[in-house]
């Protein structure tokens, strides 16, 4: 599936991808082939592949249509480690719920977390031990509940340690960073191609962002469970702009090279 490509995104592959993009920009700056048609066809291919990837599990119209308007939401879970002081809830096999918090909840907070008609237990940490109380705040003896919460806390601690060891490019914390970087890299070649395909600076600068907007609009319209994300618009635009910068630098480098002449033909000797 297409999302497995994210596991290959790391500093090495990112560097290689950027070097390849710049090499392509140098070639285009030197050769100046007519690539407008190729650029438009590539853009159409991007739309098809990125709107409805092969890994989609839903058919058009089966999912929800949603828009993530805040572009920062796409970056908030990058490198996040679990908060050891955060509260969480666990549902037991009998349907009762257990709510853990670092400090004991007030009666009003218990009412907020408790589910009507369902037995609820509340666990908080006191020095050296976990304490279990009922919905009224009365202390209870419940070793199975304590063991369950301790196991969950140990898993959170192990997860936090794994995240710290792996660093930002690890996989235990999800693939948010890899996805943002990949979405940026995908539009670097688009920015390069648009620079050499169009003479107008408006077309050069807007081709990538407009293409990204068409992709996000298509994802929303198809309703296949993929929201239209303004965060994608942002990183796609950055990638396209980076491609434009590569093309400008490539033109500058090529202008410093000696003119490219074809080899003269030599007449044969009788």
C-alpha cells in the first residue's frame, strides 16, 4: 500500500530526493526542452494518485466529507511523548469503567467522567501507591483494578522511552513527520517543472499550490474518508516553492558554464 512508503522517509532518503530534484533542475536549465505538456500531464497524474490512493478502503461517497481548517493540527503530534500525568479511561469486560488521574478528582469532576447507569471506579496516585475510590469518593480495595492501571502506566512509560530513543524519525510515535516531509518532497519536482514549463511568474508560482488545492478538493468531493487538510496545502506549497528555488539556482549555475555547442561534423576524405 502507498502509505508504506512513509517508512522509507528518513534524512538519507530526503537528501537523495532533494539532490535528484536539483540534478533534474540542472538538466532542464541546460537542455531547456519543451516540457509544458509533460508538466500538465504529470499534474493530472498527481491528482489521480493522491486523491484516491490504491490503499483506500472506501468507495467514493462512503466516507465523510470534512475539512481540517487549522494547518497546525497536522504538526502537533510530531515527536509527542505520552504525558505521564495525563488522565485516561479503561473499560472493563463487565462494562464498568476505570478512570485514572494523577490527582484525586473533585465530586464535580467525577460526575463529569461517570457514565449514567454504569459502575465507575476512579484511581489516583498517592505517595507510593495507587488509590481506588468509587463515584462518591469512598476508598475501595480493588487489587485487579490497581494492577490494570499499573500495567497501563508501565506501557505508557515504555512507549515514552522508545520515542526518546528513536528520536523524531522513529515510527513508534506515528508517521506524522514522515508524512509532512513526503508531502513536501512530492511537490518539489512540480515546482521545478513549472518553472521551465511556463514563462509567466504567476503560473510558475501558482501551478503547485493550485494543483494541491485541486487534490484536496477532490479528496473532499469523493468522500473516501480522507479529509481536505490545509496542512497539506501548506507543505505542498512549500515543496513547490523549494522546487522553484532549485530551478532559479540551476539557471544561475548553468549561466556560469561555457556555452553548450554541438560537435562540428567533419567531411570525409576521398
